[in-house]
C-alpha cells in the first residue's frame, strides 16, 4: 500500500497470511518468522511558508500598502 503521509514520515501496510503450497489458508506457520506487516516510510520534511520582512508603506499618509516576499518551501 502507499505511504500514509506525503511528508514528515508515515507508514505502509501489507497483508501477511499463512498459506499452504496450494494457496489455501493454513495455521501452522511459525509466528516468530512472520514478516512485518507495517513499516515506516520517511518521505522528507513537509513544505512550509517562508516569508521576509514587511517593506516600506507605499504612501507617506492615508491608506497605503506594505508587501513582503512569501514562498512555499520544501
């Protein structure tokens, strides 16, 4: 199965069953040798917003605007 998360870790699952040579369900498998059904899947850090300082106001009085750089970084 796919990883449960696209970033910052997660896990994958798979089905593990005991079968005989004909593919039928059996119950005499050694439990100690059973393969893992779940494993972690690290997929890197999550993206986050990075932003700079506010710039100067566009007007010395009245209504103006201030801007800043905002980017989404991995």
